[in-house]
């Protein structure tokens, strides 16, 4: 069966273990949807909020479903700007001083 998605419908996809359902984390609507392979019927699994799928190139979108079907795993981009400062740390000995 060929599934036709209206444009734009980019996002990470993965097949369920039984091959009967295709899951897609959609970039445009920020939703995880389940698509029945036999009928093409779509159902909303959940809203993704700020966790939209990300890839630097479209062909890089990847997703996986855990073997028990309980979790859908995909990449996101959440840049952070933080500075961490460690103080009171002793520098380790160089490797050549262990002998």
C-alpha cells in the first residue's frame, strides 16, 4: 500500500513490530500519529509540544520503536547555553607518572 501524505509532512517514522502501523513524529504539527497500513486511517497518539523531530538533513530523520511497542524514540534539537565551572578539583597525574 502506498501512503500519500499531504505536504509538508516531514518527520521521523518507524514501523510497529507487527508491520500493521506506521508511526510518524510530524514536524509541521508537532504530533505523534499512528497510521493504519491497511486503511491509511490516522489517529493522534499525542502532541509533542517542544519536542519536534530534528535532523540536519531530511534523510537523517530516524525513529525506533521499542520491542514492546511502549516507546517511540527519535532525535530532537534542544540547544542550551550553559557554562559549568568546577573548582577545587585536583588535576590528575599524567599517565607517564604512574610508573
